[in-house]
C-alpha cells in the first residue's frame, strides 16, 4: 500500500481532505508521517486526532537548506514513503528531497498555473482582473510552482471579489482535486513524460465548478 508523507506549515485543511478520503476508502494509502516546520501548525492537531505520526523540524537547527531537506528526506525514507504531499508548506523544497523523490512530490496551488505562482495566488489573480482562476495540483521541481501539472479546477472570479472571497470559493475544489490526484497516483494511473502528465484510462484532468468531468475524448 502507498505510504504518504505530508509537509505542512499551517492550517492543514488539504492534509485533512486527503486523510478523510483515505478513511472513507476512496484512496488505498496510509499517511505515514506529517512533517511541520512550525511548532504551532494546526495540522499537528489533525494528525493527533487521526493517530498519524508527526514531527516538528525546526529549520534553525540545521546548518543550511540542504541539511534541513536532507534530514526530512531521511525521515520520509525511514517511513518507507512513496509519495510526498506539500499541503500549505510555505517553503521552496530543496534538492536533497527532490532528488530522492523525483516526480513523487506533489503540491496544491490556489491558481491556474502557470498564472500567478508564488505566495499570493489569490491576490494576484484578483488584482490582475482575470475572470477565471482555480487551483492546480502539480509535481514539484526545483522552481516556484513550475512542475508538471496533474489536475486543475477552474473557478470563476466575480466582480468585487477579494483575496479572501476568492480563496473561500477555490478551497473546496482544492479539497476535491488533491485527493483525486493522490488516488490516481496510488492506482498507478499517472504517467509523466517531460512536462506532460497523462492520466491513464483517458480520465480528464480538468474539473469544473459544477463538479463534472469534461472528457478529453
Ligand atoms: C492552500 O490554499 C493551498 O493551495 C496553498 O496553501 C493553502 C494551504 O491551506 N498551497 P491548508 O493548510 O491546506 O488549509
């Protein structure tokens, strides 16, 4: 069975969505370890509630970024993790971890990449004036939100939206497409070829607010 490691810095609602999908039997996997880089991350409470092992890793305890990520990678390897999920982890992941988990690290970003990467996806979308935004699950590479796209959900931006109102509209779709991407990975249905992610079985990777899949075929 797939063993998952989760890296989080805060609230952990995406972590929760994945845990819920596992508990509901939708994903055949187990969360083997939660790693947080903030002592007061609410994600810790969620891990405790679900009896998921967790650890706080303080970046200040390490000589540099590489040592920090090397340590996290070893902890994940010790737990026999096969997929790493960034769930509101507010750092750019370093090479030592990416090299050990190549195309096995996923992230959820609250915009339609490659538009509005970085820390303020909602705010940047609102300020730019786009009419459609959404969220993206992608594999993580060395860049900032630049890895191959796995699934996206399109969500409308309304006149008068603020960072908060758009975030509130997008979040429920994050909670749907992130577990879905994990499920597809766990079932071995995700293939990566260069920048392109193909989902075996012809399943579409575009998710509309109505919740329906639109087939590529
Ligand atoms: C989400 O908006 C996610 O897209 C972004 O960070 C936020 C994390 O929220 N990467 P949560 O901690 O999962 O509730």
